[in-house]
C-alpha cells in the first residue's frame, strides 16, 4: 500500500571542486543577505551538473530562473512576481 510520495534520495556531489564551488556561491554578500546571485548555466553544468545544482537549490528553498544562458538564484523564499 502506497501512502504518499517517497522522499527524494540525497544527491551526491561529483567531487570536492563541486562542493567548494557551491559553498562559494552562498558565501557572497548578496546570498548571505537574501539577495540575488547569477551564474553562467554552462559553468553550473560543467562544474556541478544541473541535477545536483537544482537539488541543492530545492534543499535550500531557493527558486532559480534561467535566462540567456544564466541561472538567476533568489537566495530567499519570497514569492517571485513578473511585472511585465
């Protein structure tokens, strides 16, 4: 008998460089103050991998948008509203 959704298994980082890179994202002032950080999508995909990156953002509760080859990370859980 299935009683609901199964928890997502933890995603393992591909290596120490990826873990260090993710740590550095959130060490910047903008992230620490709940602001917005952006990173090149190609860098994220090459260094960490999209699945690991998305899993980490979900774990932290941070929404991410993609535009023009950039990932825009909202380092807070406030709603996002498009104005135009």
